[in-house]
C-alpha cells in the first residue's frame, strides 16, 4: 500500500469530497523520506537562488527507497507534491530526484535532465538492482 489513509479521508474519497491539502498531508505522513527529500531540495533551490537542485545520494534503506519510488511513480502523488511546493519534479534511476522552478527558463534544463541520453549517462553498476 502506498499511503496510510485515515478512515475519515477514505470516507471523504468515497463521497468524492477530497481536499488536496488533506491528501498532501497524508503523503507527508505516509512517505516521510520522500517528503523530506523533496522538501530539502526545494529549500536548497531557495537558499542557492538557482532554478535546479537534485539529489544524487541513494536512500539509506530499502524502506526509504520504496517511499521515494511510490511518490515518484504515482501521478497523483507527484502532481500534488509539485503543486504544493510550486516546482516541477523529475526522476532518474531509483533515487535521483530533481526539482526545477516552473519557468520558461528551466524548460531546456528539464528536457536535458529527462532525456534518453541523460538517463543512459546516469547508469551505474551500483544502481543495477535498485
């Protein structure tokens, strides 16, 4: 299961009344490693004053890796994180998450990061089974 959904939130979803803030809070609680990683990258963007920040450190455990994979693989979770933090997310391999400021100035950098070439160049024997 990807998220720990409270009975109250599940009931709201069954009725069709889901507030995205509640969903984002559910993600924050359910996937703390993924949440902290994205949060820290967004903070790095602000501190550095750049339009791009990425993580190149593998998760510390398989549990953390699983959280990150669930967050990045779900369109709903990933989209909610992007809207909440006001960034565009990109993902390579099993841990390289990048955040981009959503502007025309970052489109080329984002396209390079998500290209087939970049994916091939980001391969490593240590990441074969991640």
